[in-house]
């Protein structure tokens, strides 16, 4: 384009004008298509999938076979229903959720943290379905985490926006062979006893805890929140996760918990390279017998029963006080219906079927490894008593009795895990962060994220 | 673009204005693509950067506040600093090693070894960056080959999880980048060397110059333009890096390898702060241009 000053410049101006014209000049997002009308509509009879052929669209998480096992069984019982399922990794679902729900609304979708989705009117309000299916007569604690106030805040009360395929729970898995080796005959009953076992393992040359804390997923949040539950009640932590006004994570019991975690780190109870270990590496190390304990969830129970048959045990994190009530992270495997889904009725019928059908509940336990949702007196499948699945199910019952369930501190906001807990826990491991500063930093990020959203 | 066949000019004489219009017509399809897929996104990004927006709901006007945040929020600003540190690894190392490798390969040009060396060095350029990132995160793991080799030669004391250590994560990621970009630089410089007049070397040798003198006085000055291209490409790769870091460290541990590309991605899709993400993207674009133009100008200046 050398040598021709004028036309060249005019042409460039034209190109830029074209570019700018193509860019809409209105404020972004103001023309968003969602109608706000997702409020409950009371229904006389519970909806069904009908008898006419129907294709349901689903958006599920890769690597977790439970949803597909359930949809397959559902089609067997209801042959008019076929499924069109797309799968992605959970991180991808998290990032895509708003766009997918807005532009290409699935009938049924695995959901990440829901507050922001509710705020943008992307999820169907399920109050009407809850009434007609009788979900409101289930134990209230099952649905607490799925209820949201108007505009998505606070969580824990208000309208129902999602349901779980089951309720997963976290705690401490241990390698039975290594436990016997260091003379641990029964799970420790207090935090002090737990500390003693860890010290014993360390001096016997066994890695006490294998955990992940690398990349953008700080797995030390698992032991940290369990320690928080050892030192204090779960209520205030839940309030913080639910974004209740005035809630803070920077409390004295939580500080004790972070200090305790720091002592574990300094004592060398975690692997030296824990900041470079991802979830898959942690699992393969634990299955390979490279460590005594691992903090994880019962979604791995089925897998561990297969890979370490008879050699793996499970316990809830012991309390700091003798006889203290158990408390731990426990959350529904959240699924929801897009606000503008085509077959919302059938999706709701499916969710109800998952919780109430006998075969579906069996699949939930066999494939999913966790307690099914549903009425308190619903059918409970039998599980062989020597499996870790049996121990996690039993622990789930204990937990429900003690009312010790809380959501995960990583679910407080959409970005708190990757952008705040993870870097701060990694710094704690490297000795570049103090417990007090860690809580202050997370609280500051939390405040700015809530304010920004 | 300036060269026109003489015959065409004499047989089809048209008014200058008309001819220029026809010219634009030919360019139009490409321009349309450029406008829609390059200029429009830039314009939109600039527009977004002036709003507070979560990507879906209504937006509110924020003016230049998002730009203020880019320079005052330590997390965002540190990612820019990290990107400049990466330039050392992504640019300086590949260009310096590339010069050495190209000069060596040229000396043994006739042998089969030269072909092998060229292939081996260029191979990383062919491998997808994601695959390179995964392979290197295995090599650099605490039980990986790098640490095994170090133990073998008695350096067991310095072994560590290179990508999980606060002091070594950024250099480790930088070395992956250097490995990827070395091949490109070597090949470019080698091509440049082949067009240097051999008589220059002959004359120098007659004057008693050694290999080093030849390299410094003939090879490097003659490669000025190729070096400029290498530096431009690698500096942009450093500032706009994403893939390798996303795969190997995801910005960890503790944000030590956080770079603007990754930060923009997290801001837009995980924190859903589209405005701040766009502002950081605009700042990054200006920085890339500000770094690339002087290098180009420097190379052109030498030509004259």
C-alpha cells in the first residue's frame, strides 16, 4: 500500500468505520433476552414426560458416570424419552454455564455455584414443582443449599432453584494396611488423637496425608474446612458461604484451624511437593499406598472399593473436643433446569424419579457412592458392610443426625476457590503467608467479589 | 505490492481514480474479514472495558475505572510484571541459543548431522503447545526425569517440584517456552545465514579472522532483520503467553506464574468481570504494540 497517501488513508478510515459500526454501540448486555418470569406456577397434578416421543437435552460433567447411568435407566422405564447429552469438564461447565443457559438452554444441567445464575434469571424456579411433587416434605436440610433469596443472595433460604442427584459428603479416607502397620486399630476420636497418629506415621516413614494443592485447585481447602469444623460450629461457616449479610470467615475458631493446618505443614505431614500435586496424582498416590490419609469425598467410594478392595476405611473428621459433634462439607450433586428450557416438566419429573424410584436410588448408591436425596423414609439400598461405600453411607447418617452438614468454603462465590483460597493456601505451604493474613486476604477477596457481582 | 508488470501498465491505461477503486474492490473481501474478525472484536473489547458487566445481565457505565484497577490491583499488575520477566526466557534465550545453533549447523551443513539437528530443534514448533505443556509438567515433576537426572549426577540436594516451587515456577515455565521457540529462531536465522555472501567470510579469513570474529563482525550484523523478526515474534509470545502456563501451572503456585493472558481468561470466565478483563486485554494489546514497533523500527533503520 505504499505510495498512495490519500486513498490509503481514506480506506483505512473506512475499515475502522466498518469495524466500529459492526460493534453495537449500545451498552453490553442491556438487550439480554431473558424474560424475568420464572416464578412458580401452582400446578394441580404433578407433571410427567407424557407418552409422545420427546428428546431431552442434557449438559453433564465428564468423568462422572452417574447422570448417564440414571438417564439410561430412565429411558428404559420411559421409552418415549431419549436423551441428547453433551459433556464437559467441571471447570468448563463453570465457565460456560451462563452462556449455555442463556443461548442454548438445556433441559437438565450439572450446575456450578448457582448464586450468579439466579441473579441473571437463568435458572427455573422450582417452587411449583416442589409443591406438586412434595419435595417440600423432604428433610429441609437436603434442599437448604439449593434455596436462594431474590437476586441470588443470600443462599440457604428462599425459592428452590436446583435439585441434587444425590448428596455427597467429605471426610478422611485411610489406608487400612498402613494404619495397622503403625498400630491404629480404630479411627481417632479426637483431634489430639488424630495428631498423634499423624506423628506416628511420620516417624515410621509413611507420608501421613496425601493431598493435592497444585495449579488452580487448592486441595488443602479440604483439611482446612474439616479443621474449621473441629474447632467451631458449622453454622457461621455456612452463613459465610451463603453470603449472609455481615458474615466473615475471619473468626477465632477459623484462625485456630488455619494455625493447626500450618502446624501440619511445618511438621511435614503433607508431601513435600504438595503445591505441584493435582487431583489425579493425589488419587493415584493414595491408591498406590503412598500415604496413610487423604481428605476427599464419597464420590470416590465406588472407585476406591474397586481399586483398593477391603483396604480402605473412612471416618468423619474428629472434633477438637472429646464427644464433639461431627461436621463436614456435604452438598447435593446439583442439577438444574434452564429458565427457558423446552421440556422443563419432563426434567422435573426426572429429578423426582431419581429421588423416589427404587432402581434409581440403587444406581445412585452403586454408581454414585453417595446417599440419595428424597423423603426420610425412602427405600435405602443394601450395601456390603465391608466396603468403604457402607462406611460413607453410615457416616452420612451420623452427620444428618448431628445436623453437621455445611457447604464447601470454595463455593462461597464463583471465583473464591481459584482466585483466593488456592493462591493463599499455596503461599501458606511455601511459608509466604501467615494464618491471620490468609483469613484477612480471603475475606477481602470475598467482600470485593460480592460487591462486584 | 509496488511492483507492476510493465505490459499491464501500458495496455490498460485508465483514470487513476477508477483504477484505485478497482484495487479496493479486490481487497474488499479480505478487508471485510479483517473488519469483522479483528477490528470489531477490538472495538467491542474497548467498549466492554468501559463498563461493569458480568457477561449476561445489565451493565453499568464505569468509565476509566477498570483501567485504574489494572494498574492498582497488585494481582493484575503483577501479572504484567511476570510477562516481562518471561521475555528473558521466551526471547533472550531462544535468540542467543538460536544464533549459536544456527552457526554450528551451518558449519556442518554438508553432514547428515545438520539435518538431524535441524529436525530435532524444529520439532517443538510442530508439537501442539498443550502437548508440550503436559510433557514438560511430567518431566519437571518431583519424580520426573529432570530430578532423576539430577540425582544421577549427585545433585539430589536441589531436586524439587520445579513447577510447584515459588522460586522456580516462573523460570521453569520460561524454559518450556524457550524450548518451544528455539526451533523457530534457529530455522529463521539459518535461512538468513544462507543468503550471506560467502565471499565476505573468505575476505575475513584472508585478513586472519577467526570463527568468533567472523560471527561477530559478519554473521550477526547481516542477520539484523532476521534477529528482529525473531525478537518480535518471541516478545509477543512472551507477553501474550497462555497455553503453556494454563497447562503446566494454571498461574500457581500463589500467582507466581500468573500472566495477563491467563488473568484475562480468569477475570472474564471465572470471576465474570468482563469489564476489567477487557481493560487488561486493551492494556496488553497496547503493551505488545509498544514493544513490537520499536523492534521493527530498529530493524528497518539498519536497512537504510
